[in-house]
RNA sequence: CGGGGUGUGGCACAGGUGGUAGUGUGCUUGGUUCGGGACCAAGAGGCCGUGGGUUCGAGUCCCACCACUCCGACCA
């Protein structure tokens, strides 16, 4: 006698093979589909809805800090891209070129934007004359192209969607203030909206953005112990302004170069959400960005009164993003599917509940089932969603903390490196030490964190004098 | 870019030595079910990744390319 085996479509266990698990979730949760061009994915409605929620919140934060949206062209003439030499050097290896218009070769080839600093600079040079024209606080939502060799949905694709903020100011102080303000916006957004705790800090000389004077980032810790750079903010000084000849007449009637910033966050953050909160049953989405916050699953939907009760419940919960799953499938099938898609809260409603004036609420994050009275359900749901949001953050924070450890000497450093996560150490600031760490451990410098005290005054790598902390980690 | 793996109905896979393309699931229709991936019946659905080559004949053999995937290198 053979045991009856249920044919359950399963995903790879998260902690067995993280990479495979990630790909399984991305596909089975219906986030993306592949296109026929390597590294170019299709954001399916569920991923697009998630991205739109991210956009909505972030865009609001940009508006609140005085920014305006613009739309820049897709193409950059080669000569324009080449005006800032560090910038070209950084991006040239991975730009895609347009060489023909129809069948005619172009006199100058056009680069498909990998980032739009040069376009903004060209524009600023034309529209800025006086200190009265400053600052300009611009942002654009668009896609960019970087011809990556290895690709992975969300984390590394050849075309990806993002926002890029580009601002220009009369003084260095003001530009630096803006740089840090926007890093803070990203950090707040990650922590409050995506429930992803971050480390804020400054990039090393070798890791900073091509053409930037200083680069700041927020670094997140994924569930497998690898780091994900989740947002960056760059201070350009007046380097781009000089390269692009952007000048303005200041209050003293002198010609001056303005100071610039740029900052970006991309669909890569969706990969971060997946790898921060997901589990063996699939995606787990923070309520604040989940396309569906609540799904109502009617049980025995054919029985009189059940669907009506479910619809009435949905109406009462209209303050939330709520749907009823009325499809002709068994409840168990629906449970599994909504879990795969990470819907934060499931409400089961069947004849038994209706009779008792209750419903069953199942949390996606913990699996906990709570029987709650229908009376006052709005409040119960609101509280539960709040709890889920904050509990996700707490869990991720714990992961970040337990995976962040300090090393005073190089032997400890190497031992900790082998265990994954972030390693904090002092650092002399030398690139030679960064290279050595990479060779010995595979870790790269992530950032010098804003928070935290010095551990000593010695660089454990070279033994030289060290005046700063560095956080190291294996990255995505 | 280096190493490994994969490409056959929507999905997951099978198709020794070349000879008319299969299974499961899903899908459609009808019916019975419904508190953790239900069941019965009848149906529809395949340029075998692409392009060459060998052959009377290629899913199968050879070459090239493309894409996906894992590991590494590289990289904002």
C-alpha cells in the first residue's frame, strides 16, 4: 500500500540553497518573467504594484524635501559622456551603444543612459545663470541600462528601474547637507516602510561613485549574511560643474562654479525585501508596501451567506488594500498561494465563523492564527498589520545585529569573515589593506558607519595607525 | 570572463544504439466538493531554444550561436 503523496509545488528551502530559493520565489510569486534579452526582465503586475507602492512613498518623501520630477532623454552622445573623465572611466565598460538610425550609421554614436549626470549637467549649464536660479532639486523616475555580464532578477539586470536625484547648489555646505539629507530619506524609508534596518556610512575612496568626491550608502543585511547596498547618495563638489562648464553669478557679482549631488534607489531594493523577509513558504511583504495587505478566503463559499459575509467584511476593511479570493479552488490551495506571494494577513471566513460572529486571521510572518470577533474587526486588523510591520523590522534588526561583529586583530577578522555577515574593524584608510582583505576573505569594504565608537587606534590588516571604523562584508 | 548544469505542450520532467512526440500537473467544459495545495468524466494544447551540417530520414549525432541557472572572477 503506497502512501498517498500530495503533489505540492515546492520551492527550495531557504537555508539549504539561498540562491536557488531566491530564484524560485521570484518566479513562483509571479514577480518577474524573463524576456528574450539576457538580463532584461519583465516586471509582472505583482512586482510592478510593489514597485509603485515603493515609488509612491519615496516620491512623497522627495516632494516633502522640496524636489521636483523631470524626464530626461534616453540617449547620451559619446562626446557628452566623455566630459568628466572619472565618470566615463567608471561607466564605459558597461554602456550599450546605438550606432545606427534605421540603416544609416550615426555620425556620433549614442550611449543608452547608464545614469544621467551628464544629461543633467548639460541642462544645468543652459538654465543656470544667477545664484537666484539655485538650487535646483530635480529627480527622475526612469530605467537605465548597464551591460552586466552576470545577471539576476532585481539584484543585477541590464535594464533596471530606479529614481535618480540630481541637485545643484550655490555652496558646498548646502550640497553636502543635501547629500546627507537624502541618505537619511533612504534610511528612513528602508527602516520605516520596508522594515529593513540599515547601516549608514561613507564609502571608501576605491568604492565611491565614478566622478564623486564623496559617496555615502545605506547597507542592509540579507538573511544569508551577505550585504546589499540599498541606496547611495553622492557629493560631487564642483567637479562636474567644472567639467561641464556650469557657472553662475553669485551675490558678489563673481562667476562661480556650483556644487552638485546625485542619489539613487532602484528596483534592486525589491530583491532586498525578498532576501530580508522571505522564508521557506515564499515571499513575506511588509504591510506598508504589500500590493495586497489582506486577502479574505471564504471557506465553503457555495454555502448560503458565506460570500455575502465575505463581501460585507471586505467593505468594512476598505481602508486597507484588501481582496476576496473567490476563485474556484480549495481553501488550502489558496492559503499556499497567498503565502507564496507574501500577503501579510489572511482572513478565513466560513459558515462556522459567521455563526459565531468571528473570523480567523492568519499572520504571514509568524503563521499564527487568531480567532477574532467581527465586531471591531477594523481596529483588530489595523493593529495586527502594525504589529506585523514592526515585528518584521525587529526580526531583521536582530539578524543585522547578530551578524555584525567586531574584530580587533586580523586572525579574529579572518575567522569572522568565514562566518558571513558584517565584520567591523578599524581601518587605516589604505587601499592596499582593502585589496588584502578581499584576497584573504572575499569581503569588500562596505562603509565607514556614522554610528559606533572606535575600537582601537590600530588597523588590524597592516598594523598601521587607524582613525576610522570600517564595516566589511560579502556583497550582492 | 572561467567552471558546472539546463533548454521538449503553460509548468515539471521522460524520450538506450537516429525511424509518425510521451507522462504528471496545469488549462477548458460539465458535475460533485470546500477549515492547509480535493475528486470524477470528457476535451484542447508541441516551430522539440535558434541557425547550420551529416543522413533517405535528426528531439536524438556534429558545429556555432542564444537564453536560463548555480559557483567563482569582475563590477556601483
